């Protein structure tokens, strides 16, 4: 079982693209597929199940862009990503994308058939939310691969030796032969006569043997900490030190580096962004002008939060660098709230990082029990998680206690249950913009309520479980398929049609 990491699963990846579950995860899948083919690909067949989310969203929400970039060996923040389709064609790789009826249980399933002059391989993988993915099978052999290990695959005769110095060795029976899967912190050697493939890790925090963390749920954490009332950010460091084998300084420094990326992105968003294929034009600059001139209603620090949230969303929509925190679609609520409030309070980057770590631990509890993927849980999985995480972070900035931070997280998530995902014009811009602002505003309100001693009533773990149960009753049309809600209004469909027309003409002047 994958043990969640704050930097793998919750605050990250650093990326470009509209959606982490589409773009970043697809890129990681593509990178593993490229390694399977030893970097030589002449043809790719991509198949999406008709009942999943990808047939209607793979182009507009970045799956194609990410997958193609991965097949080319690029990183998730590569500035060439918007042109990955063109680069794939220029590399001489023939591409087919087809919709099939196969009944895949997960809505974000990628079925790849890859060819070169020597061989053909198949790979089936899923995107699980926030940029995370899992390979389910290779060449029809069921296996598990999350990108945290150096994976050595060896096709060998039945009964061949399978002893290696490794974290885990799994032997898959192929009848007259066997596939030996070796998970380690480095690739292992094999007989040169045997077919061997080496797939490099794609996650920033690697997996390792006998990995243990002190807790995986909020209730477990409270039992672990007992009456010590350790600040949530410090418990987050304890968790991530165990997960990634880091020192305390390394954990804080990693988060400070992320904070600096986010602050740079906020500044670029306010300064102005542009991109051809987008629904909303640059608006945060005007908000900044009116806020600085005193021409907005007095919202105190909330106005700065709104400015930073909208700036980050505009950077995302212009294919700039953002951090999926916890996802790209909900990338702005948490960092926008934390950085804006910290600046208003005169806090430094280390205090911002500690708040982000507290948020990250709340995200660990959500990811372990459930998902960040809107395709699975609707926007309650993205915006709801972001609000919950941000509420805990804001309490942390205010010097609140462990229990106050947890109470704020619970209250914020409770008020987001049932939130659907219905992207206008099939783009992850609106109503995502408003939902990120709502999540941040909700977080601020719940943080203050918790600091004042309001009772959340329902423990956080139970709220997460309730969200999961709600998602199981949520129709497919409301889970990021662009088949329901605002996505199918006449105006949304007309905007989508105009964008498609302008894109085909190469026009970059649309500010619909």
C-alpha cells in the first residue's frame, strides 16, 4: 500500500497545466511508458473507457498535453508542455486516441499500446488525484507501481533465480515463464540474455523498505500525541521525517522552497498573464488596483487573499508554474490564503512553511482515507480538501492549538460536502475560480470560529468518510466530465464552441 507523503501526494507536484489529475499524473504515466520502451517509441494507441471521465476531457483538461510530454521524457513543469502534441509529431511518433467500451472501474484509466521496430508493450494505469498515479498492469500482467521505486522488470524462464538485494521482489506467473518485478532504491543487474526493463521513479520522495509512519489518521495522531498538544506543523514534520527519512531542517527547507515558487507565481499572476485557449482573461491586476486605491468593500486581509487566489488561478490557466496543493484545479485556495494572511500579519517564509506543513498533514489524512480526484469525488474532493487544509493552516499562523487547527479543518470540510465539479466550456477555470475563493473564505471563517472555541461536532475522520459516501451517490455527470451542472448550460457550450473555432484558426485574442 502506498504511504502518503506530504510532498508526493498533498503539496505538489510543481507543474504546468490545468489539472493535476489529468496533466501531471498523465505525464508520470507517460514517463514510465517511455522507460518501458527504452525511450524508443514509433506508435502509441491511447484508449479511454466510454464511461470514464477522459473521453470528454482528455484534450481540454491537459491529459493529452501531460501524456505526450511524459512520452517525450519531459518534467511536469517543462515550459514546452503546451506544445507537446506538436513535439510528439515532430519526433515521428504516430498517435491514435480511441474510445472503447471496457468497463474500467476507475474513471481516470489510461490504456496504452506502445510500439517500436523491435517490440510492442501494453500498459494500463490510473490517475488517482493530485498528480498521483498507479500502474495496474504491463503486457496483461497485473502488478502495482506508483512511481516511488526504481523498478526492474525481468522476463525469465519458469523457476529462474529471483533473489536480489532489494526492498521487494515479486514473481508474476506467466505459465511457462515468469515476470520478476524488483523494487529498490537502484536498478538491479540481470542476465544479459533475459529481457529486462528499467523504469525510473517519478516521485520526489522515494519509497523504501520497511517504511513506517507514526500515524495515518487524525484519530491515530491524537492518540499518538496524547495530552502533549504538539503544534500541528510539528506533527507534520514528525510524519514526513518518518515517511521520507528527512531531517527536520530538510522538511522545512523543502516547504520554504515551495513557498518561494508560489510567491513568484502570485506576483506573475498579478502582473498579468495571457494564453490563447482560456475562458477568463487577466482580472487580478484590476482587483489589485482597486484594492490599493481603497475602492473595494472593506474585507481586511480577505481582500488580499482573494487577490492572491485569483492571481494563482490565472497563472494556472496560462500554463504558468503552479503547485498542486492539493490539486491543480484547487491550487490557489490554500497557498493564496496562507501567503496573503502571513504577509498581512508580518510573518516570514518559515512561518508560511510551517502553516503549509500543518495543511499538508490534514491532506495526508484525506488522501489516506479517500481521494483528491474530482473525477471520483466531485469538487468536494478538491475544493473541500483545500478549504479544510487551509483552515488548519490559518489557525497555525495565528498560533492556535493542535485541536483548534483540527476543529477548523473539520468545520471547513463539513460546509463543502456535495460540491460538484462542472467546468465551464470544459476548461478548469470557472467555476473553479469562484470555488477556490469560496474555499479560502470558508477557511478564514472556520479558522476564526475554531480560535473562538466553536464546536465542530463531527470529528475530521468522520467528515472525510462522509464526503466519500456522498461521492458514491454523486452522478458521473457531476464528477468532472463536463456533462452536468454549469458545463451544459447554453452559454458554456457556446463559449466552448467559440474557443474551438478560434483555436482552429490560430486566434489568440479571445477573452470570452
